[in-house]
């Protein structure tokens, strides 16, 4: 699956979980569990609760995603 196939959903970080996971409340009212994507990890971009983020979600598993943008 390419990056173009992923759904981009804006949301807000609600809590930090173990293992580098975050709980995200999407603007559409759904809850997601997401990890930090490669570039955010590579450049040591910190994500804290309350941040507005954009997550990329697969259409096959809409409960998990990657945080692709913070801000």
C-alpha cells in the first residue's frame, strides 16, 4: 500500500501510552492509537498531549495510524 492510499485525519493527542504509542481523538469523533512516523522520529520532534496532529490511517484497519504532521 502506498502513502497515497492512506486517509489523512486531523485530531488531537489525548494521552501517552507505553511503547511510543499515543491515543488520538480525531476531529470526526473517533479514537485512534498512533505511532510517530519516520521523519518526526528522525528529527526528534516531540509530541505531547494537547497537540494538534494529522494521522495517516489505513482503510483496512481504521483504529491504528501514524502521526505524520504536528501543528
